């Protein structure tokens, strides 16, 4: 998989790291997560290839994601990404040392609102932060929010979730 890095106003492609343990020591530990503090994020250029690979991986075959002629005739006027693309964007817009990428993290629930579709070649940015953290039944919980924007500053989607952090 390709990862993109924003340098000097240009998006540079690099290979995705597949060893999730590689940067484990650099990630924030439970005590380092500060509610309200913005997380470090990186811009990501969403390519048609990434959209279509994502669609294929989740079994989505609607022509609005693959067929430009079909997509131009829809209310969207062109190809778009499926709403669930935020799953790919969550990892693409966070560096390898982000605490959300910690191996052993469990999704304890989430709620998303979708405003406009992401499109091929959009430059996606993420604003994200922990909202709260607490311990219940000897488990470490973190409540967090995430808002994805396109290059025009329009909100693509926003969500709030809870994760159970590894001990």
C-alpha cells in the first residue's frame, strides 16, 4: 500500500508501514493522552485508485465509485468515495506514532455523520482529539472525535467514538 506525505506543498507517496508494533514505543501511553489536546495529523490525497481498492476490499461494486460515465449522470456529477472511506482516511491521516494506531486497541462504538462525499484527488485533512478518558472495570477507555475536511475546508464527515486502550 502507498502512504502519502505532505512536503513543501506537494503530496509525496511512500509505502505504508505494515508492522504495527514498529513505532509502539513512540506512541503516547495512557498517561500521556490529554483530553482536548489536538492529535498530530497529516494531509492525504485521496486517489481514485485508493477509492477503488477500498471498495473492492469491502465488496462495494456500485458504479458511482467505478464508472465515470454513470457517475456524471448522478446528482453528484462524478465519481465519489463511499461514506465508509473514513476508515481508510483515519489511518492515512494519522502518523504511525499516533495513539489511535496502538495494537490491541478495541473499537467500543462510534457514531458518524456524513455531509458531502469525498472525491478522487481531494486533499483530506483531519482534526482529531481525545475528549475524555476513564477507567471502568479495569479497562482504559478513551472518547474521541474526528472531523475530516477536503481542500476547500468543507466537512466530509465527523464522528465520535470510544476505544478501549491496551494496558
